[in-house]
């Protein structure tokens, strides 16, 4: 691999973090095929720009059909050998990888901030939540233990194994280019699969840094391959017969397409998609605690989280707290993510900023009240950044476009409900079912909420109830397509298949089986 070249107008942070990833002065991001970083022969590239400055950082290629085929072939051929490697040995690569990630979290967070826009503290949290899944993968031997029942009939035992599927593929989103890939490949490869990863073409560098570290950890060539691109790469993944399973996180439009196209070609698909997460505040809640948490969950990461609380439902007398909500939101500092004291960085692109702005203006036109306008915020040092400050729309109703569509920005829609029953009905009527939260001091109210709410992940006095990796990420309804969710037990089952063996060892004194056309049954 050629040494990195200094790039004009690229910050020293990016130069340091991308050393070894971008290998040519033309800023092209390489593919990773059969253990080697190679420059694509692509004629089409996607620009990777710093969302705080619009500076061109890198160019992600649209991999050629030959390159896509080579990556899939490498994964397919390597699987035949990799599945035979003992689980304890495969685990050791993950032990090495998690140690590297833990030691170099700051480096990865700095790169993530430059290409995606997160604040450094948010980026470190993104890396840490991914690292937890890598750590969980280190226990693959225990996770894949089978089941046994001895003597189901005389001389007959039944037992089951979990075996790897083969080649699995992952398509992560732009908003968490470190965490989501770590949800995908570590567990899959540790249980014996090989993996083909397609990073988001908007933010490939953080993912490629992780890939570089897998090589440093000694992961054998061909176990993990990486290709880049847009629709042609997605179509290849959905249709190539060597690929057995696809994991996707992103928008509903893309997620529905990948689920349908992948399923049509006989693949398992898990598709985490959009959300409209509601935070419900009951009047008996700890006011300061609840309002602070709502603001953190609504505006953190510039609202670009699938688990962001984008709707606040104030119940009963809590409806009077909207001005207190506004005062807290005003305190968030908007700046480039690497600047000290920044609470909120930019959104990913000018197009995203325009879409968010239009949704807010449409909400006002449809009758919402703009209680806090952050659309025209100016960050003096970075005049070209895609910045939006916390924005609050009050008196939002279910028929408004700003409520029906996922905004994916630092915008909070405020609604009212007279009772907890009305709040539950409101949440359940929304098509999405990713996450929700209730804030209350009442155990009975909390239990009623968790029992009756039609949402897969519920927080009680917690705003972003993303489960730790020994549970699974369980979005429901329009937020998910598939049968098995990410990580945890369901994630393990998604990348493995169960084989059941029924064995009979006849003792010498037992008569031979008699000829019969009857259905066989287990006899004592």
C-alpha cells in the first residue's frame, strides 16, 4: 500500500486519521478485496465533504461490476475455509480488534466528526456503542452453543447446532458510520460467516478506518471485503447468489426496496428504517429531568438518529411546560463538531438542510406554531456549514406533514394529550414503531404505557432506549422489515442457521428394525 500524500486544504486531523485509507493524491477511497486495499477503476465517484466547511475530503468510487464480482467471489471462496476455523480462534481476532478500537477511540471519533459532522463527544459515544457489540462478539462460543435431549427414544438422541450461513452483507447509513458497521460484521464473522460491507458513499472513511484495524488485528484475507457505490452496488448485493443475508439501516424508501429485492432473490433481510419516536411526559414527571432528557434526545446528533425523540407529547397539566422546553433548547451551542463546547454540529448536506427547512415551513403553513426558529442560525467561523439550531414546532397535529414524515434534523414537534390513554392512542396510530419513552413517577402509569404501547423499544424515564448488545434492537411496524433484529440473540440467529440431528445407536441385543410402510414413530 502506498504511503498517504498530503492533501491541500484538508485539515491535519483528516490527514492523520485517513493515513492508510486514502492512498493517492486524488483522494480516492480504496476498495478492500481479499485482504488488500486497491484503487477502483471506477469512472464515477461520490464526493465526501466536511458538512461544517464543504471541504472536499475524499471521493468514494462506484465499484465496477468486475470489482463487485471479485469481492463476492473472495467472500464465497474464503467461507469454505473460515467456517472450519475453531470458534475460539475466531474470537481472538475480535479480542484484538476491540483492544485497538478502545485504544484509538479518539482517532476514530475525530475522523467521524470531520466526515459526518457529529460533535467529538457524540462521535466518541457512537464508537463506544459499537464497541460494545464487538465485545459481545467475543463470547461467540457461548452464544452458539446448541441444545441436546438425550434418549428421546431408546438409543436415540436429538441435538442441534447453530452453523454459519455463508456470505453476509451489510449496508450501513450515513448517520453512524462507525457504530452501525460494528453492529453488522463482528458478530457475523466471529460465528463463521464471511462479510461483504458497503459503507455509505457519503461517509466511507470511518468505516474504512475500522477495516484497516481489522487487518492490523490479523483477520485473514477474504473474511471481510468492502465495496463502495450507490444503487448499482445495492442491486448487486440484493441479487448476487453467493450472498445469503443482508443487513440494512437507513431510510424507508431504500429499506423497503432492499427488503423486497433481497427477499425476491432468496436472501434473509433485516431492514432497520425510519422512525417518529414520541416522548410522553405525564404531569407527575420530574419536570427538570424530563425536559432536559427530551431536549438531549431531540437535538443531540443534530437530530440525525433513528432513535431521536422528534415528538414530545405533553399530557394534561404538563401542556404548560412548552416555554420551559424552549428555554432549555436555546442553551444548545451550534458549531463545528471539533470546536470546544459544541453541543450540535451540522446536518449531513445542504440538501438535507433544505429538506428540513421546507418541512418546518410546511408545518407552519399547515397551522403549527414556530416556538423556536433555528433555521437561519449563523456560525461565524464556518459560514458554509449545514447548520440548523434547535427548532420547536408547537400545536402540531397528526395530519401535518411535519408529523407524518421523518424530519431527521434538530426539530421537535410538540403535541398535547388530555390523558395517558389519549397519548398511547396517538403513539399507536403513528405507522412507525422504533422507540418511545414515558416520563412519570407512577409505576402503574409506566406499566400501563409499556404494556399497551405498540412500539418495539420503550424507555421509562429514559429518552433513547437503545438496548445493550445482549438484548436485540427491536424496532416494530414501519420501522422494520424482516423476522430477526440486529445484535443480541436475534442478531445471532439472523447470521446462523440451526441444524438438528437425530441419531440412533442400536445396542447389539436390540432386534433389527422390521420392514414397514407406516410413518416412523419413537417407541420406548
